[in-house]
């Protein structure tokens, strides 16, 4: 991996013919339904197993299942991401339903994320304007780096921001336009009210169900999600070209399924109108143009960790 460098060339490689782009950009309610129902079905199934095992043999016996559930729940982020592009389904309504539900489950307000992610695509790897870099953790020690890779700080930060929007009624982050800030405040207040309602109901019924099948797994799941997210751009060049500022990571079929094919991340950034189910075919077309190629997430995580350490020492 090379250290990120700044390029003013503005070069953006586009090796895809318009006819092929139109073919690959076709959206499908069926494909979206199969993917989302499969993902949610696994969440429900593993959640039921956690509850059965914990009530029968004790919570410690359910910990391995909580790790699996954590992976599944945390990676509902991918449902939020795909529906933010309105490419998960042909139906705009279905995109919104799955987007809002998934965002609520992972504590990420959907409308806020759509605007955040729009600027990420517009300004990828621009340290001054890419929201992922603006709010990104800048670790100054190995301990801080380990905390960053745990994902706990990131989740706490976005929940705190959401609470701030709900309580103060103010939105000051630059990626939210003035005419959208009232919507973001309303959304934050709705999320906070629903979370409070679920807490009250859990206390009323003296039930730990949501704690063990949702909250604790969501926290555990960040240990899987955050290294995955760091693999997308860390150490890539700071250019306008998606083929240079983004990484595709080659991994197993199960990981690609849970991540909604987003390991094909160069392909997604180069052609964000192409839905998740067409990315494997797109990879077969543009694979030779990809500069940063991860070989599995264990190896790629070692590389991104080393990049953060080099970058810190150089600074």
C-alpha cells in the first residue's frame, strides 16, 4: 500500500460503455427483497436462538450467537447505504422503508446519513470536505488506534450527535444544507422518542430481550464493521478517480452477501447508480483498472493498521 498523495489531475477513468452502464443500472424489487429479507431473516433467526439458549442454559452460552448476531446487525449498515443510493429496490418507497428501519436498528438516522454519504461521494478522500475524513478518528497512539478499530467511539459519536440534534434543534455540520436541517432535527427527535419508548417498555415488562438480541450484539458487531469500513479508502490516493482513491477487497461469498457486495467498492464509487446485485458483473469488466486490491479482510486490516501507524509517525 502506498501512502496517500494529493493529485490535482482530476483524472476519472470511465472504461464502461453507455449501453452496458444502462444494462447494469437496472434496479430490481425482487433482488432487493431477496437480499433484505434474507438478511433480516437471519437476524430474526439468530435472535430467537439467543433468547432460547439464554433462557434455557444461561446468557454465557449465548455469547457465540451474540457475536454472529453482532455481525449481522452491524452490517445492516449496508442496507442503509444501498437504500441511501435508492438502488436496493426499483421502488422508492421500498428503499425508504428498509432504509429507515435499518437506520433505526443501528442508531444511524437515515436522512442524515443520505446527506452525509452524498458529500462522501462528491469529495472522496478530500481531507477538508469528505465527511468520513472530517469526523474520522485521528489516533495518536496504539491504544487510540485500537479504540478506533473497535468502532465504539464512532457509534457513541453519532448517537451523541443525534441526541444533540434532538435536544437543541440545531444542526451545524457543513454537509447538511440549510433547507434540510429542520428535517434532520425532526428525524432525530423521532428516533430518540422511539428509543425511549422501547426502553420504557423493556423496563415495564422487566425484559432483557432487546438488550441481548439487539443492543449487546450491535456493540459487538462494530468490531467487525469498523475494520471493514477502514478497508474501503485507507491508504488510497487523494485523487478524483475512484479507481485510485478506493479499494476493492476480494473476499469470500458469505462476507460479500452480508455486506451487500460492497467489498466491490471501487466499482461502487466509480458507478454509484449500479445496484449491489450487479457489482460482481461490473467487477469482471473493470477489474484490470483497479489500483488498490485487498486480499481478504484480515490481511487488509493489517495493512490499514500499518498505514495509520506510519501516518501518525510521519505527522
